[in-house]
C-alpha cells in the first residue's frame, strides 16, 4: 500500500531556543511526527497496532531513516487526560508552524 506523505522541516521554540522538527503531512491531512517530539509513552506505542482508525499508524522516512507516528492516533490512545491535552496542543502548534490554515483535518 502506498501512502504519499510530504515531509517538512519547521522550527519549534523550547525555552527560548529554536530547533528544527521534521513532520509529515499525509494526503488525508494527518500529521506524522517523531514519537520523541510528543513524548509518546512506550505503552502507547505498543497499543498503536490496536488503533481502529484507517490508514497506516507508523511510517519510515527512508531519506532520514526515522520512524514517524500518526499524531492523532497517539493522542487518542494516551490514557492520561492532561498528557493527551498537552499532545493535542503540541500537534496544533506544529500544524500552525506549517501554516495557520493548511493541513487542518
């Protein structure tokens, strides 16, 4: 199955320092991100296989040899409401970094 993701490099601020973050955007508007950027717990990574949503849940960016996860899926699978809220806020910030009106599902 082919799933065409466009990868973009954006800058994110943390403690006043900008650093690059690579994200992917699928043809369906889904955001793909390195799980370390969202601090995805190991238990959530293990539960990805059980996620009922359509499409892939993990991708490999062959050019960078990095794994990316479906950001929406990991947020929904996170059991702690405060952690889930923080993930959704981070996802929104990353989408805004791409462009404030594009790539919104």
